[in-house]
C-alpha cells in the first residue's frame, strides 16, 4: 500500500516534485567488541523527486562524513569502519533532504557493544549442607550486556542439571536451587552462561564448586521460598514476561500460581517454578501470587506486573495542498503508557509557536498561509519506551485561475421546463472570484437564475429564450481567466401511458405498460425499478422481460409471478438531459406463509396441546390449519385433532391418538383458497407420558430363537423396559424364568453342564416396563448345541503329474502329539481324489498329520502340519458371534490380532516363511471361547489344508499354506 505522500506524488505525475519519504530507516544494533566484523552499517533510503541527499547525526550533532574517514556514506547508508565502544556507541539519526524539505529518521542506538567477559579464575568455595536440606549454589556471572541464559554442569560436560521439580536454575540470577538434596547431588558444579547477540553467540563456564552433604536429616519441614520474583515487574505490551518462584522443603513443595485481583488465563496456568506470559497485554496487569505447599505447610510471595506500551499512532498527518492566504489545521494523536508527549518538526528542525503558527501538543494551526510555510513536517510522539515519527508535505500554492483541467462544457443540452446546473471550477490559489454572463449580459441572482458561492450557475424552468452562450469569468490577485459553453434547449420527456396497479395470484403473468414522448434528437431509455431498486433483466432464470423493442414503448412483463414480485413498480423514461417517471403497485396473492412459534403444552400419554402464531396470509385469508407429527426417526404424518377442523383464526388445538412413551416433533401447515403453504419449523422434541390405562407393553415380542429384533418403541408404553424369558426341557412341568433388562437386548445364554447335546427346550417370552408386564408369546422349540463329531476332514492340493511313475493316490498318516510317527494310523485314497475323512479321533487332542503321494514304487516325501481335535462344553446358545485370532511367524515373532465375523480368514505371508503359529478363539455374549492353536510347518512339496469338522465353543481351524497366503477355515458354534 502506498503512503499518503506516495499516493499524492503519483497523482501529481511521474515528473512531479515531492519531498522525501523514508523507505528504509536505521535499526539499533548490539556489536560485540571481540567480533571479527570490521564494519557496522546503518541503513537509510528515501524516495523523493528530485532525489534526496543524506546527512547523519550522532547524539544530536551532525557528523562529518569525509572520504577516507572511518565514517562513510554509501548511498544513504552510514558505514562505520572498525567500530569501538569509546568512539561509536551512541544514538544515530538519518536526515534526507531535497528542495521540497527535510525529514529525520527514527533513532537507532548502537549499544554498549555487547560484551560477555570471562568468569573469575579464582577457585570457588565448597558448599556444605545436610542431606535432606535445600541448598542454593550462586552463579555470580561476569560483566555482560545484554542479558544471559544459564545452565549448570555436574562433574563434566555435557552432564547438565535437569529441570525437574527438585532442581531449578534461575534465568534472572543464574543461581542453582535444589529443593531437597539427596546423595545423587554430591559432586562438582559449574555455571554455564550464554549471551545471544545480533552478530554472535558466546558461552563461558565458571570454576567448579564442590557440594558436600553432611549426615542426612530426615525431618519434614514446611516450604520456604528462596527464588522470588520482584515486587514490581514492568513489561511492554507484546513482550514475554517470566516470573520465577522456587522453594526449599521436605517433601519437595508443589508450586501453584494465581492472579490475586482476577482470574489467571487457563493458558498460563502452570505448576512449574516459572510463570510465562509469552505476549503480555494490558489485561494481564495485576498482582500475582506464587504458593509453595507440602504436607507440612505453605509459603507465599506476591508481586505486581505493570504493563506499559510504546507510542502508537491513533491519528497521523497526510500530505496537503493549501491555498496561499488560507488557514490550516493539522492534528496527530498517539496512544502509549506512559502517555506520550507530542512535538513538531519542520524540515528536520523543532517547530514552536510563532506569528501565524500555533503549536499545542498534537495540534498545529496556521493562519494566512504563505509560500514560506511550504516544506516537510513531522509529528513526533515519544515516551520512555520509544519514539515514532509521522511525516507529511505541505505545499502552499499561489496560482492564477486556470480552466485547462476543468473547462465549462462546450455544449450544454437542457430540457424545456427543467433545470440545468453548470459548474465553474478553475484551478486557482487563492480561490477565484467568479462571475457569469449570457452573451454580453452579466447574470445576477433572480427567481430563475442562481450563482452559488462556489461559482455554480443554476437555471430553472428553462425555455427556448434561455438558449445561447454562457461564460464563466474567474479572477484572483495572480490573474484572470474565462471559459464558455453553449446552452441548447430540447423538448421535455413525458410519460404518455403510465403503468396501472394490478392484483394477481401466485404464478400469473402480468404486463405493465409504459409509453413516453421525448426530443427526437436524443436517445430515450426506459428503466424499471421495484421498491426503488433497479430490475436486472439479464439475470439468468429471471421472471422479467421487456415487452417491446419500440423506442417510445417500455412495457414490462412479469412471468410466473412469485410473492416477492409484489411491490411498488416505477417506470422511468430518461434522456441525457431529463427524465420522467410514473409508479404502479402490484399485489401478488398466494398460499399462506409458514406459521411460527410452535409450542407443545399439556403433554399426556396420547394427547398434547399445540399452539402457534399466525404467519403471513399473503393477501388471502387463512381458511384452515392442519397439524403434522413425526416420531424420531420417521416421516411427517397428518394427525387427528380436537377440533377435527381447525379454522383459520385459531392458534391452538389438541393432538389426539399419539403413542405413549414416544418421542415426537410437531409442525403446523396453513391453507387458503389459493393453496397450502410451507410448513412451520418443527417444535422442540417431546416425549409422551407412559400409558395411563394399559399397565405394561401392549404386544408380545416376536422372532424368538432367531429372526427377531428389539421391540419397537411404539409398543413399549413406558420406561424400565425389558424381557422376561421362560424356558424348560421338553416334557418338564416346571418353567425357569430369566429377566433380561433393556429394550435393545437380543439374546440370553443359559449354561448347564448337565444338559446333553441337542436337548430340546420349550421357550416363551414377554416384555415388561415399570408399570407391568405385557402379553406372552407363543411357545417356541429350541435345542442345545450338538456334540462334536470326532472326525477330521483332510484336504490337499494335487502333486504335479511329472512325478516318477503313475500316481495311484495319497496316504494320510496321523498320530497324537508325544507319540512317534512309527505309531501313526494311516488312511489311503485311490486315484486323484484330494480329500480324506479321518475318524476315531480323541477330543481336545493335538495330532500330527502328513500327506504323501504314492505309486507302485512307494510313497513320496511328506507335507506335515499339527492340528487339534476339540471337545466342547454343553449348553443352550441363543446367538453366535465371531471371533478373535492371533497370528505370528518366524520372521515376525510379535503376534498380530485379527477380528472376523466369518468362518474363514486369509492372511498374506512372505514366500520364505518356514513356521507360523495361529491361535483362535470365539467371542460372544457368554464370553470368550477356549483358545485353539495350529502350528504350520512348511516342508516343501504340495501345499495342503486340514479342516476339522467338529462343532465347538472354540473354533476349529483348518489351514491352507500356499506360497503367499494362509487361509483359516473356522468351524464354530451351532446357531439355534
């Protein structure tokens, strides 16, 4: 963004003269004396026309900048060669000048030439205390500027002391505090101080000091705050503020902070020894308290943060052109704490009150400006925290009247009977005196002719006799000038056929007529407005069309009128010299608008009272209302009401036939003879009361033993809903009952080890709520789980057909874990069949299995794996849920958990896997099943699958091991 000076100079043209405007100003620097840099550069650059020249001041005195000296001017920059503290530390300012004037830059301080000396070479005295007491080790940093950061070493580098709750390093003093010493604190300590300067970072170490601990003191003692923040801390807005607080004590004290005269912002809340506010604001000013507490007591310290601020502009001056002899008031204002003082500079020099000039803080007043008042002015605001400058140019002008930029219009058309305004605006300084003439006649004010104080000519009720030449004469003490225009009188524009007001219905079409007459030498344009806003005929999908292309006809067509198209229409016929307009009103009637404020009252079990407020009737009386309701979730449906027919003047009605203990929303729809309007917004959600007459649920649950679901809310009739399950062995005369709470319950598990497999049970169910029980269902027959077959189905992939000889079949060998293969039982298949059924297995037993191909010469090499035959517990299961699996192989020993609700799962494995372990268990409403394990060993040859067909509460895994995938086939619960 351009500054006001830049914008003004741009407006005056690229060749215009303007005063200096700073683009780059010097900044303060810290320069370490031991730095290897040979020079320091302070920047200064200004935009000006003609270009600026530069000077520099040091400590208020202009510097001599000669070629070959240590101080050199490079462009506008000041370069100091081989700087030293004694000669070059101070305050610097740049002055930029051209023929318009001079401006002074902000101050830049070359400070104390930042320094960090070495620690004293003297040995440090040992520090002695009792183990269990607190201790402070002083840092005693060397002379330095600016501030330092501190760390402590224990015995050797880089073994730094940790910043934990027991140790604390003050970044104010550098001292090390230990709240309660223990044996690990014995050793030698060194303070590390680091200086961060503009040009470099430097660190120095102190001599080591030994910490000795006498016999342990195990007594507990209350906190004593040793590292305290000052009673007053001053900070500038935006700076980081750090308060330190650390205490000795046994047990080690806890630190808490609070703001005494206000609440501590949650983001600053901390239990650390330091309270940090990264960017302080005035809202953070106040008294802060640190509390150190342990089981033996507490200690507190308080201090105040006082927030101040550098000056900041509230109002600045901007470039100004003023006429000679005129008066001028300039003002500037700045905020800051302490309140800034304001002073003024003219061309870089202090400006005080004098003849024609009054200086009062931020106000500068001139009377009767002269050319000598032109120049560069600066408003300067300062407090102890800083100084800011605002600059502007004052150009006092003395010019003879000049019409070149703003001549009187050469041809001035005007409508007969109308009014014409002819401005006269020559450039002149001081302001010119203006006279008007018609031909050779000087015009004076009359009932039809007025010359305003600024020189504008106004002629009213124009007639043909007003035609002619009009000249404006302008004069000041610098000279005179004139400019002439010719007034031409034209016929007035008139509306010959005005639009008529109309009353239409929603969706109708309408044409508003508008015809006009005008001077034939001029173009005529029709403009239509609705409620004083111009109509956009080019809007896509709009409803407006121009109904004629004749120049004197401007009819407007409205297609498919909507409610928003009602209002005041204005037709304006316009030429370049005058205009005429007429108005008409269009009323669009339609269905009612949505009712508002739907409120539900008097909530019963099957009824509620609904009230609402009337919406817009859209110019057609409301005939009736209908009420709608929906359950959540659900669709809107019309409901029965009392009265059954709700008249259009009603604002309340009773809703009938609701379901008890059901959540509802309601809305209202209004209708009139033109149709049904938009519905109201939904009411707040309500819940009807529990059934008042029916003591419990109204229907029996369905889908017993599979296929059912939770009972719908509409049948629950009240709170505290659940299910009562009755069951007995078929043939028994006594029923057992179980209560299953919760509307969402879908199963019940009954376990009994005495129940034999596949035992029939009679089961029936009813629901209940807290008011009673509902009807009972019909009796269903279910069975306990089947016993496991003690068989194993073995499946494998065929061998390649290029084997040595004719393939006769496959031989399956299986033996119990712990037995030798020589004791294996054998099953042989004939031909190319790749499955075999192994029977006579023992439950809950691990088996080794191999498969070999054979021909007339014998059997081939085996493929082996280990598998289980499983037993089961007995019981009634009313729902099944799969399943957890842990998988690991010899390349990745960390097991991976897989979840599935299918009876198989595929797992990708590396090609070079040699061994895998799979553990499988089911999970369901009765808990997790017994885990089963499969060890898979790849011995080469064909891949194979072992599938156990038993039924068990723990799944029965079969596996296929190919080059890249393990497929697990799970056979589990029987679902009843």
